[in-house]
C-alpha cells in the first residue's frame, strides 16, 4: 500500500493551486490524487475516481513522494511537434 507523507500547509496550498490553475489536465489530476490520498483514499479508490489503472495511480503517488510538485509535471516526450492548422 502506497501512502504519501503528511503534507505541510505550504504543500497543500501548492497542490490546490496546481489542481485549480495548471494549464495541463494530467498535472491537475495528479495533484488532486495526492490531496485525496492524504485524506485517506486508497490507490484502488483513486484509480476508479480518475479512470486510470492502479499502477498509474501508484506511479503518481511515488512521483510525489520522490520529487514533490516537479514529480507531478508532464515529462518531455519524443516525436514530432503537432502541425499548426489554419483556421478559416
């Protein structure tokens, strides 16, 4: 069972800010999962809430424990950037 360490008020505030204001959808979900985990939600419950597999949720919590907010950010991906399309 994966548990996050008890959050400080500063960490809670930073997570709430990320959950509400981050431009990326996934970092917002990850921040929300960490906040819910602190209140006692289990990995299995979080997986159902966010519609992801248990291993994905566990990875989010491990990333938080290891790197804090930086661990919840999207990692750079390889590949070609998306094409820009013209709007008429």
